[in-house]
C-alpha cells in the first residue's frame, strides 16, 4: 500500500454564485521512502493539492488515503491529529517563533502529541546536530541566517518522526548556494527513509527528486 493514494480528487471553491473547480480528477500515488516533486506555475492548483495532501483541507469529492487511513472527509480536529502524527511541514517563510530559542522552536510540535514525551528534548537536540545546528540551540531566529532558519524548520518538521516530509517552496527565500545545501539536506532525509514531497515551480529544485509530477490548470499532465 502506498503512503499516499489519491483517487479522482476534485476541489471546487464557491465564490458567491460562481463555482471554481481548482482540482479536476487528480489521481496520485506516493510510495514510502520516495522523493517526489510536484511542479506547477502560479494558479496551476499545486497549492490546493498540497493542502489536501497535507490534511490542511479536504477534497470536494474523491478518495484520499494517507498511511492506510481514509482521510478524505475527516473533521478539522481529526485532520489535526493526522497531521501531527504523520506529516512534517517545511515552508518557504520558515514560520519560526521569534521569541523562542532554536530548541524551543523544534520542540513545538511535540506539545500536541503524546508519544515519546520523556525523551523529546534529547530527540530535538539530536535532530539539530543532524542538521548542523547543535551549537545554535540557545539562539533566537533573528540570530540565524536564512539557511540556518530553514534547517531549524526541517528539524522541527522531523521531531515527531512523521511518515511524510512536505516542503512547500523550501528554497524560495534562499540564495542559490544555500538552496543547494537545503535540497541536499532534504535528499539526505530521504536516504534515511523519509518520504519527501516538494512543491515547487523551480526546475532546479525538482531535479533533486526521483520523480516529478506536473500539474496544470488543476490536472496532472505528466
């Protein structure tokens, strides 16, 4: 069974009297330990697709199975539990708490999940060492470079040991050299067994993936 399975997914937004179909009959498989890029221009539907894959939204119709659980029509509270247990997010804008230390930022997702409470701080320290930031654990985000902040975000995404690492334009705020470092780090996480899904418009970013899915006008074209 794949980690993610989407069958005939459609998403329609209602704007007044107008219905706008953003996703049209999406069929997608994401295998465990796979590294996949979803590519599309602005308005292609890739952000809406990402939100459904990440359990931030639900489809209008169709079936979505994540980690052997049907999640297509769960409530917001149920989706929140699924996200915490199965998905780690890395965003373009980092979304670190400015008043919290690096270590505290990495620990944030553990506040909402019961498993492994006893050793969660050591786990966070180990992850910061893995991403090369163990010496920065008491720093605040404004004391870090953009690349270092994204490394903190990756450690935070991994702290609950998710099945899926979902990265939305993870290099969008970074220079080309730092972007290469971040993509190599995501590739390393994949070689360690994590399933990685990158949403991007950048061919250079997509080149790190084992497979690229193209989306255009709400339809997967390749």
